[in-house]
């Protein structure tokens, strides 16, 4: 059976990276590990590491502001606050959801199913005024004979066929037409994690192995044995601060963890790192205790997470919005962009250093800094002008002054 599936993958649909007309399949053509069960999205989200990775990625991305700009002829970009393209992703994607709720739903579908879909509602001019997430499990993408794409959306027993221009489609890595379903490709990993979790529940949960034994130097009657068990269980279930008094010749011996139980714990720790690898999330960000702790290299780890995980996903979304949501007229004069600088808000020291460098080197104005800090604009004359330090001069100008010896020092230039 596995050989047949592989054969069909090569010559039918072309496997994970193949190109074919008709319905697009984001799943592997065959399982790497035979007889591996798929636990589905509901089962995977019951694994704490999967939940934490999804939540971390979705929350970080959805907490960033998404701006629309009007492009000027001189290369300058102005916030297009009074346009629908600004309010749609930034303020209200639809009547029911906040922007954070909308983007979290999209990222979760993308990370689990490899594809995220949103139905676009447009006005008479073709401009989008609402976006509604569609669960990836209820959507199928089709490539028609002429190469165009349509989407089949199934809801409440009804089927809607949507043109590609009315669907925002975020794709995971794949053949460019559809994204690969990560949850299906990591099936062996989630299956192992689920089995390890079930085993741990049996071993360490209620009704598992005993934690210790009571030893006596005489044979007890059944009634005495039952009474002793009940008495000791009653003491063990009491408060945490207590002293056990063992009468007569009673001795208590705690049972140590067996090598098999220790191996089970090690397996579960490894599963945390393995799942984090699938989602490209540093284990420290899901509170894994086996890795670098807070205050010891975590700043560099977080910086790498933002650079190599979050930033590429933001670019993916920006490009998808330009292609599917914006009209041709909007693309000609407008642009959209996530404010990646907002990630600096969690670190006041880094934020202050970044702003100071930007102001002193002339690539941000004071009002642009105030905007990032959610402060009202300054109405002062120089608040919208670029400034730069002028105390860095060429070597051949050292010791020379302009305007005479009594001229005041010029510490900054207005550009």
C-alpha cells in the first residue's frame, strides 16, 4: 500500500512539490514511519509544546501594527489613515473581529494546515472593506485547465466557489500554488509525543505506580492491612507541612524512579525540542527548562527568533495582501507594511538606543519616533525635519572652523 501511494505521488499528483491540475493536496504522499496515526489539529493542540509554539508565533505577529501608506513621488511614504486599506488590517478586518483576533486565526491555520484563507468582501469599486477567515479544513484550492485558481468553501452543508481575487491566501513553503500542511508532515513527531504523554499520565497520574512501601515485621490480618492503608493515605492527603508518626515496627521506604521512568521523562524533554524545531521557535520561549535561562543569552535568542522566524512571515503576509487584497490602482500608489519596530517596545533600553541613533543619523524625524511610541505629534517647526550630528568631520578638516573663532559650535544639522 505504501509503495502504491508513493507511485501515485510520483506520477499522479507529483508528491509534495508536484504541479497538477484539479484539487491541490498539501499532504505527504506517503508516511515516513509506517502505521503512524494522525492525531489531527484538536489532538495536536492538546500537546502543550504545540499549543505554546502556535500561540507564541500567532501572538507576536498579531500584536504588531499593520500600516498602509500613500507613496509620494519623492519616495516619501505618508500614513493613509483615511483609506479603507488602512482601517481594514489595522483597525477592523470585519464586524466581528479585532485585528489581533483575525491575524491569530490566520496564523494558526497557516502553521497547522500550511494554508490560511480569508474571504474578501469588496465594494462597487472593487476595494476590500471586510476580510473573514475561513477554516483551512473547510477550504479546497483548485487549479483549472487554464491555470487560474478557484477555492471551494464548505459551510453548513453549502458550497461556495470563490475566485482567487476574492481570497487572501497565506501559504507555507510548498510548490508556490499551495502550502504544505506542517501538521501532516510532522505526524510521526506528534504521534510519539501523544504516546509519551499517555504513558506519563499512566505512570505519574492517580492510580499509577506507588511512591513508597510500608514495611512491618509481622503478618497483618486483612482488617489491619486495610486500616493501615487508609490511615497512611489519610495522612498523605493532608496538608503539606506535617510529621508522620509510624507506630510499633512500621518502616516507610520511598521507591526511586526506575530507569524506564527516567527514560520516559527524557523522551518527553526531547519531544519539546523536536516540536520547537518544527515550528522554528526557540525552546526557551516555551519555558523549556533544559535550555538557556532568562538573563543568559536570551536577548540574542529572541533577536534571532524575530529575524529568522517572525520577519519572513511578516513579508509573506505583506506580499499576499498586495497581491490579493489591493486593487491594481491601490498597488500603483500605495503600499502596506508591518511595523517591525514595534517589537522594540518591550525593551526600553534598546528602544532608546535605536531612536537616538535614528535621530542623530538623519533617517527618522522626532514625530516619526513619537508615532512609534503612540504619542501625539509635536507641532514644533523642527519636529518633522531630519537632523544629524555634525561633529563627525573629515580628517583633513580637523582643527578648522567656519565663521571665525567666536562662531558657536554646530552640534547638529537640519536636513
